């Protein structure tokens, strides 16, 4: 898969994806920092990025409007970079050898000290 990490998440998530055989970029490294969410969407869709963010509310709405997309990963809590890396790693382990997440969302949250993954289709 080819991931794009949102600017609200740490750049070190790129290495986590790359260490697991994925292409990965950070919004800041592509000169897209400061872009509005709706201005990012055309690039995300055009380049078949699986987008990784913690901005659940906005990106759920934007992805619901897309007929076809390469997937969305939402790291729900705003946490320090070390925990962001752990949560993203858990998502990558959940995905295993999957080559894509077409029209899928994976959300990871922490409930009672445990990581909880939720997968669903979007648009439904």
C-alpha cells in the first residue's frame, strides 16, 4: 500500500510503514502542510494514497463523498508520537498482507487501556 500521513500525526509514522514494506509519505514532505482537508482530497484520491489521520470528523465526511478511494486510517486519540507509532503498527498488523483497502476505513482507539480496531466500508 501507499500511505500518506496527515500533518496532525508525527513524521516517524513514515518509517513504521516503510519498515513493513509500504510506500509512505508525510504531508509536510510533499509541500502540502497547511492545505485544507478538502484541498488534500483530490491529491489523495488521484495518487491512490491510503490516508492516515486523527481528524476523524472531517475525513469521514470527505471520504463518504468519494465513490472510490484507497482507504482511510484514523488514529482516534491525540497521543504522543511513541504511542502513535504503536497504534499505527497495530493497524498494519491487522491489515497483514492486504494489498489495498479500497473503500475501507480502519479506526484505532484506546478503550480501557487497550487498542480497539474498527473496520467498515465508506461510503456504505
